[in-house]
């Protein structure tokens, strides 16, 4: 994963359940937050939406 990629964000990122929506990756905060089911977890600052109504938050994402 790299800055600018659009990814699906989940409220339960490890099991990828409860989709929160698609977001754009802005900045990697922790590139090695553990390995779950053989996949690397990373902590990112992400942006939901575009323009003045966008929201920037921090989320954990599993690498594909």
C-alpha cells in the first residue's frame, strides 16, 4: 500500500467486518503494526470523502 491508494476501511480491520467505507491513504503512521492471518497490519491517516466535507482520521488497514 502506498500514499494515495484508495482502500476499504473496516470498523473491525483484523476480521475485515463492518465496512466503514472507502478512504484514501494519506500518511503511514506505523508500517508494522503486527501480522494477522499472514497479512501485515499498518496504521494510516486516511481521508473519507473529497473537498470541504472530507474527514481525516487514523485507521488500521491490512495489506493485501
